[in-house]
C-alpha cells in the first residue's frame, strides 16, 4: 500500500518520540491497561545456518527429544490448566516479583497478553534466530486473496519463501518453533531466581512470542533481518547473562510509539485530522460551515 513520503518535520517528530521510549516503556509496563486480559499462545523447531550468522550450539539430544509440543499453524493459543498452575508456582518462587507484570501487544487493543516471566521463558530458549527461522507448518492459501489484510497471510508458504529470500526472521516462525526448543540459558533463569528445570515445565505461548517479537522488531512488522534480530536480542541480556528488563522495555516502547504514530499519521486513524479540521472550521464560522455531526463525518469515521 502506498504511503505518503515523510517530510523532515515527521522525521524529527518520530525521533523525538523514540527518545522517550525508555520512559514510556517503564510507565506502560506499570499501567493498569497492561494488567488485564487473557493470554493466548505459540509453537515448533528447525535449525539451519544463516548466512553471516554463526549457528548456535545445538541443545543436547535428550533435552530436545523431551519436547513434543503439538503446534497448529497459528501457534499454541493458551497455557492450559497445567501451564497456568506451573506459572502460578513459578511466580511464587521467583525472586523478582516484576515477573508477574502482564504485557500487551504494542497494538494494545489486540487481545494477547503475557506475563514478563512468560516472555523470559521465550528469550531463554534461543540465542540466534537461526535456531527457529525455518518452519514447516503452513495454511491453505486457496481461500486467501493477495490484497486481503489478514494475519493468516503470514502463515502461508509464499510468505515463508519471501522471508528466506530477504534473509528475515518471521514472527510466525518464532511462535511455531520456539515451544519445541528446550530452555537452556541458566544465567537468564538464575537472574530471576529460577532454574532451567523450572522454565522447562512452562509452556511457550503465541502471545508471549508476539509480545517479545514486538520488542525485537521495535514495530508491528512480522519480518526482521536475521542480524537485527540477533543484535536486539543481545540488548535484552545484560552483563553476566542476566535478563535486562530495560532492554526489553525500550524495544517494546519503541514498537508501541511507532505503531501509534503511524496509525494516526499514515494509517486509517488519520481521518481524525479531518474531524478536527471540520470542528475548528465550524467553531470559527458556525453559520457557514456545518459541524462534523451535521456533515455525517462520524458515520464515515465508523466505516473507516
């Protein structure tokens, strides 16, 4: 879809907004908006060397064989009763109580949430995207049209082939593959007061993968270059291998800020500027210019 070019004013505004990302990340992580909602899920694994990126060391065969998560094309949609029980137990055991904070997607109205502990559970199962970039689960494309704005487009064979050609990791590959990767990062586990075995029992959900991917992408994009993914993942791990909350918060905040900015300036929500312009004009000359309601613009807004 064509988008109008951004002028220097837009670029300066984006830069100013991004400079606030650390503060926004801290504020939004504590916002009541983030502390409600339902969780949804994720899933599977394959590994192949990525050009320009060293493949991570393969996990022990015994650990990999112990995982046999059944994954649909759109990922694991819930923790299940056992998974919820495991999560509650780990949160009680966890020394870092902020792990119970619940995060939404950067597109905050989407009904996917995950606790910070679930996000750490995803992060500790891989070090390089080469461990999960290849996927083998696809949906039937016959019912999809190329112009349809449908999240199922990201689950097709064509999208995966395009991602491989571009050298990009897919959001869908993460939530299809990571659930069958074992948790192997003892330093990340120890940084929140848990062990590798503790995390091994906690399922990986689609929602947790999506929230983490938002932070890695620093946008809503579903395709991110391999090198960029690996570099941004490294920023979420501090000195000594501990989980760096600040790194995650900043990445997620950038994603949220850019999404909101794009929505109101380049997306469908930019119609609000038409409403405001008509409102100001009506207030200036009420006898000559009808207001937004009289012009039926609110009905148009609902359609848009």
